[in-house]
């Protein structure tokens, strides 16, 4: 009886291996919008579109989205690939094989923020670009969001694209104790 149960469990592990790959795929439709509409969005992965739009992005890739519209300050948003809940279900139900498969190809990941909705700041207004949720409520400023994911995203897209070096330099310039730590 124990051998039969073990065989069934092993068969289920193999059958469920890569569950998120089967259910989610390695890419996702990613919705982008702006206030006002009509902004050009260029992704570090090479895709581009004009808002409102959808692009197909790889789930496993961190990205940078540059948003531009005449009359508004340009903004960039760092998009982070985060581990989704299916990874934990895969480990519990499918075992190590599925977790390795899904972890390698990124199918258990989700892009954040999703959807990407940015309220641009008019040139000369002194306002900051904002990230909005699907209901139009403010999530955070673009700057706050970027600062919260910058170090992690820089590991995959590079410090220059994530503007990590510029961030450190401005922190050091404003705080002499930070400059001393860096030396």
C-alpha cells in the first residue's frame, strides 16, 4: 500500500511539474495607460507602444519603461519581476521538479506594478509623476516606487539603467556621512 501511494505521489509530482508554465506561460499581457493618454512608452526589452496599450512581456524580466508626452516631464518606471503565489503551490503539490522548471523560465513570476498606470506631471508644474491603481487612486509617486525596487531591479537591468549610481551620488552629496561610508 505504501509503495502504491508513493508511486501515485511521484507520478503526480512529474505530472504537475511546471504547473505555472502550463497555466500561465512565460509571457504575460501587460496593460499600460497614462493620464493623459497618448504617451509613448519604451521598454528596456525593446517593445514600445502609445497609451493606452498592451504589450507582451516576459514574466521573468525586470524592465524599465520610459514614458514621454509633449508638455509633460518624462518619467521612467522600474518594473520588477516578483515571485507569484503559484510557486508555493507548485512546491507543495508538484515538488521540486515543477519549482525548478517554473523558477527557471519565470512562469511563476508576476510583473509589478501591474497594470502600469502613470499620471504624468505637466512641465514646469513642480508636481511629481504618480503611479495609479486600476481605480485611479494614487499608489505612490513614481520616484517612491522606483526607490523601493531600484537596488533589486539594478541586479538584472544594470545600475545605469536603474539609475542606481545617480541615486547614490545624490544621497552622498546631500549627506556627508553617506559620502564617508562610500570611501
